[in-house]
C-alpha cells in the first residue's frame, strides 16, 4: 500500500463505529498471530518421528498452511505441533491474543472477552498454554541460594465435587475467602521456593510441610556445592545437614535481617511478588497451583530478559 492510500485509509478508519473498530483490530491481531505462529513452526523442523522416534522422516505436503511430515518407519504423518500441548488447538489467529492476556495476567472472564470465546474455552486454553511452563524450572541452583516456604490457602475453586469429598465438610468460600484457623494448619498448602543471587529460581508444591517433603525436592532444587541461606527454619536446616549442603540460618525472630553476605531478601521479595500476583485471581484451585507457579516463573524470566508475550507463545509450543 502506498503512503497516500494508507493516509486515506487511516482517515476513513476514524469514522468507524466502536464495533467496527473492534472488528478491524481483531482482523489485524489475527494476521499478526498467524504470522508469528507460522514463523515459530518454520523454525521447528522435527528430527525424529513423535510416534516411533524413527529419524527417517520426509516432507509430506501442507495442511492449513503448516508443513506436514511423514515417517518412513511407521508411515504416520505429523506436523511440528504433534505431541505438544497445543496439538490440535484451533484458531491460530487467537493464540497471540491468548499469550498477551497471560502476559497481562487477565482473569478468565476478561481473557474470554478479549478473545471472543466462551469462558470455559478461555479456561481450557489457559491451562493448555501452561502445560510446558508448569514443568519449566531452573534445577540445582548454584552459588548462594536463598530458600523459604510460602503457604497458600487450600482451595477447591470450581470443583464442588472435590470440595464435598475432601473439603472436610466446610462450605465453599467466595472470591478466595479466608481460612477458618489462624496461622499454619492443614488448610495451608506449602510451596518450597528457592532463588539464587543470579536470578535463577525454582519452586515445588510440597506433599506435606515437613522434613520428608523438603527432602523430596531439595536435591532437585539446590546443587550439592551450593550455599543455602534460610530464615532459621529447623526443617530446612535439618534437611541441608542430611544432604551435606552448607547452610547459614538467620534468626529473623530476633530481628536479624543480614549477617555479612547472608540474607533472604531476594526470596522474600519473590514471595511478595508471587502472592500479590496470585491474589488477583481471587483464589486458585490447589490442583492448578503448579500451573500458576509455572506461569509466574515464566513472567519473572521475561521481566529479566525483556521478552514479551511472543515468548509465552513459544514456550507453550515447545
């Protein structure tokens, strides 16, 4: 389009009604989303068959603008998305819109309104997009590693049957609600969080808030030669001793915030950001908590690298 034609088109665009403007914006966003998806898929050339792992694969035409391949071993056909969390997902013109809604941390209803779909569809899409993020975490952090537990209220949000079976007879809470007991109890779900001074982070939902639960995840989270720094947790101290990990504890109950190079300010700041971010959802079902933790880790990585919504889409397609 020539500059004169573009200028004329922009002048006409100002006369569009709000509904017409939304239609034009949706069309432009759809084109942008399809182009990005096409570029990402073009970068993903399979090296082996996702069905049988045979490396004898050949190009086998295209379908809906996506290159297909055929395995000479098992004879099955596939595309670069086969075997991924987004395999079979339709409406590629809305994938980037979904990623942008996730980057903004929108609620299900607001995401559904932005994409023009039903809220149940937006819910399914959210967790399809989070399937890879849930498992993508830094492992065996090195250097000085700060660690602590965060606690989230046990929730059966949207799961009335599960609430009846496992809720201990309590009534449903509204918009997150509050626990019936003060302090730590079986109502709280423990999450182990570790972060080193280089910005690497990891977290795990613990099966139980005891030493056994810590020992189940600590070897995966912290390297054997790392230096572990905590706020004086007896469980973490005992687990570190059993694993032979150097450990330094601060007596925060007596106001000790720092001792030389040892402090837990980074992990505490991470807790604050995490809890503030999750609070916007007015309660998160415990069964989906690992997904939300993975979502937040992806956002934290993007904040460090300056990446945007496109990186969330690439991660979902990995």
